[in-house]
C-alpha cells in the first residue's frame, strides 16, 4: 500500500482515486497470475475437491474481470455475481480442464 501511497483511511472513506485504482490493478493482475499458476494443480486433484477448486478459481476470475470492466472502481459499484455468472462458472468448472 505504501508503494501506491494508499492509506487505510482511503478504505474507510471509500476513496477511489488514481493511486487506489493503481493498487487494485496491481492486486488484480497478481491474483490472476496466482490463479493461472494454481490451475496446474487441477491435474493432481480428483472428484469433488477438483470441482470445488475449479469452481473457486472460475468464480475468482469472474470477479476480477468485473473489477477490470468497471475500471477498478469498486466502491461506487461493487462487483457481484448474478445467476448467469453462476451458470457459466459451473459449466466452466465442469467442462474446462
């Protein structure tokens, strides 16, 4: 947070300025990289655990996409999953290797 000159007070005040957006962009990119790296584990998992982990990753990726699409403005419009999102996440979890 220090690198981006973001303070805890900005969170409390729900202040979405350029620095906060840069921090969020960095965090989204880092999280996306971790998800991509973690997908390598899918081949080692089986059954329900594999489905649950794939569901978690797909859901997380969908939220990240919504944050990006909203130009990292999370306070004015919080990213939420709708019914269509849940269906696509489920299908992706089942059919994507």
